[in-house]
């Protein structure tokens, strides 16, 4: 068994998560998830998994069926002492294709525990039409 | 202008949010959102709004087109000093219909500021087929 990693910041845990995805390494991926807290993973298919073993199994299946590369862009974040939330846009690439296969809204919650920062919640859902803020934005009326 | 409300707990802010939805009261709804922080609202259509005025406009449109009642069930939560994350299942009802019109996975992030706890992030997405944990669950192999 690989020893639990210690992630000093939420960003370290997040980087390790995406590296594990790029490698298709489910053991490395699961080390980025907290083991002693509630965990929830919502896949873009709308399936929710609230159990470490089920999350592992789902990613094992994903890695078995496709080689995935994810480009993640941070959109907003909120940082506390014990919790951090990152909101990102993910662009998915399959195999060696340079063509994006899809884009996702992703909310990831990290919790600081005995092993540093770990994922406790990942909520991913497809980006819909009109996800760009509308041109007739009322933003200009803001201070 | 209504004065900002003070929500002593994340639950108070969340209850006020759902009461405002039930009343179709966009002013009351927007009082549950933080005004001095980044805010992000992702509707189940996959549209992301990252601006107070755009979020207001989107809910005004929702309330203008339908009378909505939401039954929210807390699934998991993570609580810090300054941040709280609630993960819920929402069941939507339209008008007086007793038939649910849809179900959503919802992640809501609350931040504690000058006016107590306020929403900073709401991520809603449709529940997909197979959202129930599979019967062939590997959960029984867990401790």
C-alpha cells in the first residue's frame, strides 16, 4: 500500500488529483480523497457516489474505458482555515485527440485533516448552452 | 430597500433561501447571497452566473415563468469557522402539482461575513439515471 500523501495546500491536493487522472492511476487518485470524513462525488452523468469504495470503483471504470486528460481552469475560490472550495471549468480530452470532448462546471471542496488537505466533495456537471454571460448583461449597472 | 438580514447560521440562510423561492421573492432571495464576495450560481441548465446582478436577473426570470416549490433534503455537510458546504437533493414542484417535476444534486457554499452567513456558491445539476448506489455495491468490502 502506498502511504497517505500529505498535501500542504488545497492546490497540492488538486494538482495531485489531476496528475492521477492524466496517469489513469486510481490509487494515486484516491489518496487525494479524505478517508476519515464524508465524501461525495457527482459525475457529469448525474450519478452521485457517497462512499470511498464506490468512488474508487467509478474512477477505475473511467480509467479502464478511456485515457483522459483534463485541462482545469480555476474560476473562483473560497478559502477558510479548514475548508477550501474551488470552482473550475474543466475541458476534457480523450486519448491523443487535440479536440475537446466536453466541458464541465466543477465544484471541489477540500478539507484540512491529519494528512493535510484532501478532497471531500467533487460536483461535476456539463456546461450548457449560453454558459457565457449574456451580452445584454446587467453587470454594467453594478458599482 | 430592505435592510440586509443577519443569518446566525448557514441553516438560517438556507431556510431563508428556500422560503424566498417558495414566495417567488427575488429581493428576499438575493439577501441570502453574499454581496462582498465572489458569487457563483450554476443552474441545472448548465448556465453559470458569476455576478450578483446576473444571478438576480436569472431568478427573476424563473419566478416570472413558474411558481416553484422545492423540497430540499440534506445529504452531507462540511462545517468550518468561515465556510460551510451543504450537499442536498432537491425535488422540484411546479404550481399546485403534487407530481415532482425533477430532482437535482445541489452543492451550496455559505460564507460567514459581516452580515452573518450568506450563500457564495450554488451548483445545481440534474440527477441522472442510476443515481442510486448500484446493487452490486462494493461498500460491503469496507470496514
